[in-house]
C-alpha cells in the first residue's frame, strides 16, 4: 500500500479575503507530518517538474513542520490553552523548577532563548543512536528503512529547534537589552551539559524514559509560548521582520510568529509520544 499524501491526511480552508495563506489541520490518524508521503524530486534531466503529490496544500517551515495561517494559529493557540498539561515526570519537574529558580517564573523572551538552547539536545542523542543502530542492522532492509526515517526526523527536529533558538536570540537582540554573561551564557551552557548527560543516561537505560522526558519538555514549551502570547496582546500589532524569514517563514505579527513556534513544539511532542507507542528501533 502506498503512503498517504499530505492531502489525504489533512483538511484545509482558505478565506482569501482575510487570510491568503491556507490553514492546515492534521486529521486524528495523522498527528505528524512525518506520517505522509514526501514529494519526490524530479531527475536532473527531467523535462517536467516533480509531481507535487505529498507536498501538501501549503508552505512549511524550514524543518518540514506545517506553517499555519493566522486563523489556524489562533485556533491552535486556543486549543493549547484549553488542553491540560501532561503529567510531568520528576526529572522534567526538576528541570522546570531550575529554570524558574534561575530566571524567574515570569515568561520573558530571554527565558525562551535559554529554553531553546537545550531543546535540540535529545534529538542529537537520538540521531547518533540511530546511526549506530543503522551500522548494526543495515542488512535488514525493513529495519534499516525505519532507522533511516528516524534519522531524518531527528535531523529535522534539531533544525527546527535551531531556528527557534536563532529567532528568539534575534528578538532578544532587537530589544536592546544587555544580558548578563553569567546568567545567559555560562548557566545555559551548564544546563545544556547537564541535560545532555541526563537525556543520554535515560536513553541508555530505557529509550522510553528519554522520549517521555522530551514529550514533557515540548508540552511545557508549547503551553509556555501560548500563555506568553495571551499575556501580551500588544504582540498582535507588533510587526515581525527577521533575517531568517526566508528560511523559517515570515509571519505578519510577533504574536503569530510565537504561535507558530508553539505549534512546532506540539508537533515535536506528538512525535515523541509516537516514539513511545512504537516498537524499539533497531
């Protein structure tokens, strides 16, 4: 059976009078863009362009995460605000408590920048583990294909979190505020080192524990971004201009930019939850 295309997995609608960008909603059976067929590039000598089948009804972010229109972003933010948070593990609670202790409970762009510094780490660990599994199981074509898909997913997840870091750093820089080097350089580096070894140890002991921790982390980030936007209605009227717009995607307002980032975090959470349901890789 061929893989379903993005058009099969989604529904979308466009009101050209108010929102020229198509909204994208994944149906319940397809919680991740990784569950659908990707467009196949045309050969170099092809006289016609590649078929768009599987490419989806609208644009994506730099890491293949669907980029939503304004109405959809507001709807997804509301869904996040109404949804209960996950039951966080003890390790996750300790991480969030440490963040609050070091940077305060109030949500700030500087705090989100620190959050994004550590966000890529689990995906780096999983990608490296998948490469080692591929070395062992490359002769088993079925397993090797699954491992190769996981490597691609983890790379895209890292890239997406990288854009979040660059964008939040840019926003902090645009504010003109001078950051304390100890709090915003040394401590985030120390947290990243500690989080790396914690995630690595959990993955070695039981991959499920690492997946659960990341699902908790991404769920926390999703809700924090949604609540941050809700706390700052002035963001609706603040235009967003970025040197990364061509790569990540431009939004009309800072509020929609942060909503998109929060939606990305939900996609990462759902992918980690899917890993929890799947069999052990390799």
